[in-house]
């Protein structure tokens, strides 16, 4: 995704603009956006750690393999 000149200093996550401004200094002043990014980072770290702990405690789930469906005629 290419940022326009207007929001070139914004951090973009998918289509959701988290912080905003015309310059990097404007982004640094966006207290709410920066707070959102810090909370997002903490939540990601929590989830990564929770998944690692669960993997260690319970192991990985069984993966079912062997079935493949193909619709070569497009129907």
C-alpha cells in the first residue's frame, strides 16, 4: 500500500490508519495514536506468549491431511 503525500508520516496497518500527521513530528504528537500502537504491541506480545505457553503445555493440534477437492470445470 503506497501512502499519499498527505499521510506519508502515518503508520498504516492494512486499511486502518493508527497514527496520523503531515510529518514525523506530527505523528510523535499524536498521543492517542501512539497509545493505541503501544497497546496493540502489548496485546501482540501477550498473544505470542500465550500461544507459546499453550504449545508447550498442550502441544500442537493434530493436522488433518489427505483430502483435496478440485473443481476443474469451475462449477
